[in-house]
């Protein structure tokens, strides 16, 4: 099965989108669990995490190249399902890996790192799921409604337990950014904003 390089912006049914966002959420929580395990067993957890992320990124790029060339791999159907909204094969996942890289490379506090990943995985997934509740009236946000905006804040606000009250404006800022059509992939933009905010504030 050859997957088109321009499959983006295809309409998804609410059920498929829910499943896609659930995978996105679970992946983020799995990464947090993996980081927690590394943090517990070795002082070099951050170096290992950055190294593994780079290796995965390189392998992922090679896989995308093969699929784009028409190769049949066990991952073709996964790319087709997860990348329905991508403009090219693996776009969302590539930006996700780049977001992880800057998070792991520039933040040195463990709680800041897992809080950033939590905002990215939980906030983005939950807001998209709530956006598919048709009974709400859509606002000026990109395919979002006020319920999805508030859901982002409500489900990510618990990170204030980890980073303190500074999490409140960060969560609100990320909710706004995720809702606006800024032409930059959220998987990279949200970690970038979190990193800058947590380094400066």
C-alpha cells in the first residue's frame, strides 16, 4: 500500500478521531512513565532519554522515506490511521519527536519535563475530543469550541501540583495556542512555548 504524501485535512469521523487522540494521549503517558523509570534507576536519565529520542527520530525518518517510496512495511496502516490530518507522511510524529528533543535538551528539572509532556499529550488530546461534541457552538478557534478550550485547561491544570502556581498562566497560554491556527504544528509549538516559559518565569 503506497500512502500519499498529501493526505492531509481529510475529514474523520468522531469515532476514529477519538481513537487517534486516545493513542496520542496514551503515548505521552507511556513516555512519562518511561522517563520516571529512568529517573529512578540512573543519574544519567536525561542523556539516555535524549539519545534514545534521536535514535528514534533517525529511524523514523528512514521509515518515512521507505514508505514514501512505496515500500510495504508493518507500519503502513498505522501511518494511514494516525496521519489522516498530516500534510505529509509522519508529519505529526516528526514534530512530536522534535518537541520531545527540545524539552529534554533545554529543561533540566525532571518535573518541568514531565509537565511539558503531560500538557502536550493530555491537553491536545482532550481538547480535540471535546471539539467533536457537536452540541457546542464553535467559536473563532480552529475547529475548536469553548468546551474544548476549557477542557484543555481543566485536564492540564493538575501540573500545578508539580510546578506550582506558575503552571496556571502556562496552561492558559498553551490552551490558547493550541486553539489558534498559527500554521505551526502543535506537537512542536506547545513544547517550545513550555520550554521558553519555564526557563524564563
